[in-house]
């Protein structure tokens, strides 16, 4: 059984812990915010004893816990004695950046009082924990997206790719382009089964239509190049924080060419272990008068 990964996420208020927690959730961590440190061992044990043990945990611990926060050092000492692995991720930013963020959010500092003095007092209080951190990230110049990219690199372990979902959606242009599409490809340049009398009542799910559409060398070349494009884009989309991609494939009526191509894309991408779902929006529309 793999050793669970426990990340203690801490740092200065306003440095981006909320965003970091969300980013860790996106790469497969079970996250809990503002957990009293004394409960960390019990929580870790509970996760380990679950019917489906949780292997990746991130616990946000900071000065919002008040006097309870100081117990974090006792917990870390206990983990060290028992050989329980953990990682401390510490987020910080400059005083100027933190002041600006608090003013923009209009939220009070957890320590109360004068904002700048509270920031400096918190920095002093967290100095020992910062010194024990395994990874320190200064978010002063980072956008939320850039912070997410760093965390994905540090903690993703390929999980972002495994969690990435692709929907391949066939549709007919005569019924409109899907509003939720990220990529739209027009396959009306492919051979059209509509003009073959025996194929017209069928759909792209039928073997005769598949054989007709993919009997063209143009279709074969197109599928190869379009699949390569999608695979090229997926890591870039993940880097930008996307967790799903909808590829819309359109022909005139959404029954023949788009369905056949969408099915083939599903087969190719699924064989490469991408998480793929295929949907045919218009396959049942206008079955007698379909134009392909």
C-alpha cells in the first residue's frame, strides 16, 4: 500500500492559502481548512482506516486557530518520533502585497488591530514554522493562475492529467453550435452519406456509414492530425487550470459524419487512457430529412 501524502498548508494570511487549497483539490488532494492542529493525528488515522483509504491529504493550519494553533509543534514532534511523513508548504508575500490584498477584499486581518502591525506580528509568530517548511512559495508577484501552475508541478504527480475529462460532442450546424464547446471542428468537407440512398436513413453509429466516411483517405489523414492537435493542447489546457475539455464535431445534420468522427475520436483517445465521454446531440433529429 502506498504511503499517504500529508501536506500541511500554512503561511501568512492573504498569501493565497485558499487558492492553494483549491488547487490541491484539483490535483486529487482531500483538503480541510482551519483544522485545529491537535486533531491532525486523529484525522490522518481516520483517513487511513477508511474503507477506501485517502492517500493525499492537505490540511490548512494557520493563526485563525488562536491558542489552538501552537499545538502544531507538538503534533509535528509526534510525527517525527513515529516516523510519519509529512510536508509543510508555507505561503508568504511582502507586507505591501498583503496590505493591498486585505484592502481589496475589505476583510479584517485574523489578528485584528492595525493591519500592517498585524501582518508583521503574524510573520514573527510563524517564523519557526516557516523555518521548518519543506517548500516556501512567495506569492507577491504571482497571479492565482501562476500559483496553481506551481502547485500542479509540485504536487500533481500526473493526477491533473488523470482527472482531466474530455467530452466529444457531435452536432448539426443546422441546429446551432453547442454553447459549451471549447473546440469546434467542421467536418462538412468529408464525404457525405446523405447522398447515398441506402445510407441516408442510417447514422454514424452504423457500420455502413463508418465504412463510407472512413473509406476516404482525407478522413483518415484528418483524424490523425486532429487527434495530434488535441493531444498537443491537453497539457497546455491543464497548465492553464482547465479540468475538462469539450470538443464539438459538426456536420450539417449531426447524424452521419459528425457522429462517425466523434466515435472514432472517442476510441482513439480512450485507448490512450484519457477519460472520454461521447455524446451525440442531434443524432435523433430529422431522421428522414437528414443532410448528414
